[in-house]
C-alpha cells in the first residue's frame, strides 16, 4: 500500500535520470502543469515532481490505450 502522495514513477534505472529534466520543463513552460514519459510498452519511466505514482500510472495506461487505438 502506498501513501496518498507517493513519489513519482522513477526511470527504468531507478535513479530519476529523466525526472529532473521533466521538472525543468514544467518550470520553464508556463502552460505545462505536469509531465510524463512512457516506454514503448506504456509504462511510466519518468514523471515531474508533483505527479503522484497513481496518477502517473493511470495517465500512462490512458496514453498507451490511445496510442494503440491510433495505430489501428
């Protein structure tokens, strides 16, 4: 069981290599609130700081589904 504000999904190597880059993107671009990077199989591999693990996984599943539908 995870805490309500669990940490954002980590990168594949587990050390947050992409998270800092996404945090910078969110800070620099005013119209972006949160950012998420997915692997080719739809798993969250990086997320901005204020995106919870649950929200990241949910958004990853939705985006993966849309991608699958778009491919046909």
